[in-house]
């Protein structure tokens, strides 16, 4: 049985490959700013968007979906890391999006990948959380 760390790394690799197959360019992996971390930073060209991605992988999704682990504290940390990344890389002016890629390894040979685009956003300094139609299974 894989450790949670190994499962997370496998999930991040699958998520990066999934995004690349959809035409995204992976700019960074595991970007850190102080205690905040973003699993993947990607650039989508059409339309141009800088996408900060949280990857959540679970070996068993019977009781909770992986994306349910992205709580307000994690979202706030992602916002801080994104601000730092944009400033550090001088990418101001590019539209920003926050996504979640949830991966269920209930069947390790056939993991299920669920990409939740624009899963949450920062509006007027308030974390808006999941939109009503963002999670669909």
C-alpha cells in the first residue's frame, strides 16, 4: 500500500500529464511561499490564463471526495502563494484561475481524474469557496 506522500506524488504526476494533454504548459511544481504551497502552476494559452492547481488524491473515496479537503485555510494559503508567484515571475495582468484536480485511486489501475476548473476565487478580499455548479460527479 502506498504512503500518503507517495500517493500525493503519483497524483501530482497524473494531474500534470492530464493538464499537458489538454494543452496547458506546466510552469512550476510545488511552488512555495513561506508556508503556502501550490501543487502545480500552469499556463493556458487560449484564452490566456495563469492556473494555480491544488491536487488531491485519495486511495478510497467511499466516504469523502478528495476536493473536500481543500478548506478555507488551504484556499487562503494558495492565494498568498499565487500573489507571490505573480510578483516574483512578473506575470501581472494575466487572468488567474484556481483549479482543483481530484484523483480517486479506488481502482489503482484506473484512477479517476476530476478537474474542477475555477473551483474557487478571491473576490473583494473574500474567499468565495466552491461555486454551486463546480462539483459534479
